[in-house]
C-alpha cells in the first residue's frame, strides 16, 4: 500500500509503549506513511485522541485511518481500514 492509495493515517503513541512500536513498524514495513503524535509530550495530541475516543481513552496506540479509529495494534482492522 503506497502513500497515494490510503487515507491519512495518524498513530497516537507514548515513548514507552511496545505495541506502539510494533504498529509503527507494521505500517513502515507496508510502506504506509503516517503522522505520529505522542500523547505523553503533546497536550494537543492528547486532546485530539480524547475527542476521537469520545472521552473514553483507554490506552495506546490509537490509530486513525481516515474516519476510522482503531484502539490497539489490530492488524486485521488496520488492513481493512487501509483498503477503505
């Protein structure tokens, strides 16, 4: 999947999250471009993810692909969202 064939992707992370690292590597391995936002160090990113999760923020990674929001490193959900 190339940059031109998928909706915008954002990965909300923390510095200590192993699943965040796995999600980013998975996207990189599949040549998916994404923006990373660290909710630990960026209060705006934390506000964005809280709004996206309806105030029910339970952890990271939170991956947004277009209008879809995926909680955790869920390969099938990521693949499905990237297909559109």
